[in-house]
C-alpha cells in the first residue's frame, strides 16, 4: 500500500465547489483501498487531526488575508494578494516541513491557490513522485474564470501571470485532466510539455442501484438548477428562457446561493413554479436530483467538467447543458441529455420547448443517464491512480 499525500486549497468543512467534492472522494477512495493518506490544506489556524490512516494538516500561509475569505475582500485588495500567493514562501516552507515528516510515496496536488505556487518546486526538490490534477484555468487566469465572449486575456498582467505559473509548475510526473478540452487548453499554452498527460473523468459515487423512475406528476416537468447564484453561472439566462417558453407545465428547483441570491429571489417571488432552496450539503444532493426530470446547466463560463452533470446522470436525471468547455464531452444529444449554444436565450428556449412539448421523451433519456457515467466509478478511478503510483 502507498503512503499518499493530497494537497488542495480547501477541504471539508470549507467546501466551495466541485473540486473539493472530487478531492474528498479521492481521499476516501484511497483510504478504502488501504492506502495511508495525508491531506495538506488551509485552515483558520495551524492544526493536525488524525483519524486512523488519515491525517489532515491545516496550515496558514502568510498573506494579507486568507484564501478562505477571498470572496469577502475587495477586488483592488485581491490584486495585491495574488502576487504574494504565487510566490508564497511561507506556504512552501510549511509544506516542505510536512512532506519531510510524512515522507509520502506520491504527492497528488489539485488547486493550490491560497497555498502558493512554489509547492511543485518543493516536491521536485524532495524527489517525490508528483501527480497534478487540473480543475480549471486558474494557472492561466488569476480568477480561474473565462467567460463566454471574453476569451482573450483582459490585461497584460494575465499573460505575465500565465508565464510565471508555467515556469513554477514546470513538469509534474503526471498531469490528469477530467476533460480533453482543459488538457488541450493548457497544452496549446505550453504547459506541462514533458509531463505524461492523461484524460481521466472525475470519479462519481454510484450509491446503490439507479433510482426507480419517478411517477408522472400530472405532466409537470421538474427542472433543477444546482450551482452558485452568480451571473456567470447562467442562472439569469435560465430564468429569462423560462419566461419565453411556450408551455407552463414546468417547475424549477434552484439549489445554491451566492452574490445574486437576493436578485434571484426578487425575480421569482410570487411565482409558485419556482422553489429557491439555498445551499445544500453535498451528502444531501442525491435526494434533490431524484426529484427532478431534467437538470439545467446554463453556464456562461468555460468549465472543465461540471460535477453537477455526472452527479445528475448518476441519479438517472438527464441534463441540458451549455456546450462550453468540457460539458459537451459528457452530454450526448438525445442520449443522456441535450446541449445548447452557450449564452443564447433563444437556443435554450428552443431546447426547453422541445422537451416541455414532449415530456414522454424524457423516459428514453433516463434509460441512458446512469449507464453513461457508470464507468466513472470511484473504485475504477482509484484503480487508475494506483497504476500511476511509482512502485
């Protein structure tokens, strides 16, 4: 069995998105397979927690504020935060000390923002096998976001930032990308040219058999939105499209919160077809998926492999998604869902009208939803990782 170290900016209870859920699944999968796992992550204070073969090291790298509260800080202040984070000597020294203590066989890094981008150099200097998993474009854009229609770098600083990150990360032994789109994005920018590169979809948890199909609810099609309530996630595009549909046989469940929560509440107030749930713990999400007939992913940003898509498919719920980033690699039109032109209210409205006019066609999509992702089980993912571990 291997001694594995996993490094990611956030770890439970600090959950912000799909990357954290994926990391936690990988940690649990490695433990279930008999490996010893150490997690290095951020905390409000320096701490070490042990639980059997799992050790969680929380560190606090020096900076003007913690990455844990970055969303609560002004944009102008973040401009000064980012250079300090990229060259965070404090974070690198703390990680070096832990790695020397743990002496892992392999280090698996994920998102390092908030911990510092000197960490890959530390791993190289210690001669430990390094597997890096990509989750977004944060090594190319400080925000980690590229919005549809704004693909070019906004400032010359973005290009300088990208060049620095390319130099600091250099060539991990193995680079994993959950989507071909994201791997190609980094390849054309000169990243990881000497690394072994692998496309390996994020693991999904197959909890029991696929759920029994929900009975017909008097012809009402239940739509589900799961994600941050931010404009770039496309929530307002979805609301506008629903205003334009020709049919009224639908209801929308909205799961999530964010900076636009109040505006979403204002727009949907008084309309019983909308149910604004708020944030839900990932453990409770399966029950919300299983209430739905269709999950809608209307994102306006280029995402690697939105976790909401495979999680919905596991629950036998087909997905309508914007064909942007890696989403189109998961969805096959008229098999497990349907894609629409990103940023287009007209295109989304047409797709919604198609299914609202023919709700009986959803039964056929549901037959293929679960089977389209069952090969991406956590057990198979861990088995793939184990083949990469140096012996």
